């Protein structure tokens, strides 16, 4: 008998002895499914072999100067445009996209101060990305422009590798089901097969999404109407502005309104301000914070005279306005000083005074006690 044959016999006897010990120790029969064990072992070995094969292939490609796979990029663009007609610009963009199998993936438009404006998200084949950006820039005045790119080659390679591995596992589980002799064994393998198929569906979805982002570039276009700038001229109409001027000019975009803070302050001694009006006599159109500005305008302050007594008091207040404000500020500062020092007195001086008073009181009590003892 050869040495190798003896070694095989010893190994077989050792294995039988080990199985017997395990069965005796647990008090239960040990059911070894050798087919399942062999399949799982082959599964792991094939996965490791595939990983080594991929690494070796990639390494050989790098040594040979080959680039595998082709680089993959996602391109995104953003444009903010001022156009003469927003609706016409939208139609032109939609017609242009049909030439290159592009499409609008999202769009939203609204009326702002009576003027149409909106935003569009368009998708175009990557090879027409820069051409489309140039076309859009020529649709109006460019306020803002940006282009970004992202290299997703490694992400795609990882997805492909993971997908190949899962599909091989799926094929092996299908073989195991075909070879299974018992229903219980078949159910266990089918459960694993469902898990693998679920992972494959998820990864396929990621792959398609990534391929779509690479194949079609995304461009966001913000469309705004090119609005004119109008001037509103405010006349004091015998009154006075803060800067002692007769007229104040304010520029407003077409379709916008004036806010409360946009109206200039105007005064006239002995009169109450009523409104701003397009006529000096107040017979024209009133200008308030609701009127949309669509042309250059001239407006005048309209006044109402107050009675003599009220006018005298109002004039005195206007003349003394600066002195009253100064007196108020001085009084407020004095109050703050008093409160600050009062806090200092309460927290520092008062406890010290109480200690001194307690000492004096104690001395007087002792003196009175000794006086009685002496008597």
C-alpha cells in the first residue's frame, strides 16, 4: 500500500470519528447536506476568482496603456435670461429641442407684477449640450451662466461589477433548484434567489438612471421679461422734502409698485399731507402702493390746511422738534445712569452698610449691658 493511499484512509477515518463525536455530544442526529455545502463553497470560490480576474485584467489594461472603460461624465448647465417675450422664448426653446430629440422635463410659469416669467428644465443629448447652451444664450441677455460636470466612471464600473456578480449568483441558485432533491432544500434556495433578484432589480435601476444622466445633459433656464426702467417724479407742491428740495426722482422697474418706504417724506407748515396725485389740484389719478408703474410719471403732494390753533401748535412742535428730541435723549440717558448706579448700590454698597449697622448695633447693646452691670 502506498503512502498516499494510507494518508487518504487516515483522513477518512478522522472525518467519520469527528462526525460521530459531534452527534454524540449534542444528543441529536447530524444531517449534512453535502450538495449544498459544495455549492456554497463553489459560489464563494468563483466570486473570489472573478474578483482576482477583474483586478488582473484592469492591471494588465493599465500596463498596456489601455483605458477601460470609456470615461463617463454628467453635464449640467444653468442660465438666467432676460428676454423681450417670455412666451415666445418658451415656444422657440421647445421647437429647438425637437430637432435633437430633446425634451422639457419640468416647467413652471407665473405672473409677477402683471408680467409673465418662469423656469424650464430641459434635457438634450450630451453631444448637443454646448450647442444648446449657445442657442439659449442668444435668446436674450445673459444675467447668469454656469456649467458643471461630474466624472461618474468609477461609479458605473462598480455597478457593472456588482451586477455581474449577482447575476452569476442567480444562475448558480437556479442550478441548485434544478438539482435539489427535497422540497425543503428547494424552498431555502428559492428564498436566497429572491433576495438576489431584488438586489439585481435595484442595481439595474441605478444603472439606468446613471446612463440617462450621462446620455442626456440637463439645463435649467430662468426666463424673465426684459423690463424697462421708469422714473416717478415727486413734487412737493409748495411743501418741503427732507433735503429742502422741490423734487425727488425714484426709478421703478416696469410693472412694479412702490412700497411704503419708497415714498419720500414731505412736510408743509400748517398743512396736512393728503396724497400723491398726478394733478396739482388733486383731480388726477392717485399714486399709492397698489398702482403698477408702466410709464414715466409726475405726481404732486396734495395738502389740506389745518385750523389756526392746531397750526400754531403744529408749528411750535416743528420748531421745537430738535430740542424735544434732544431733551428726550438726555432724560433717557439719565434714567439709564440712575438705574445702573442703583444696581451698583443694591449689590455692593447696601450689604456693606448693613454690616456696619449691625456692628454699631452690637456695640451699643454691649455698652448698655455693661452699664447695667456697673449700676
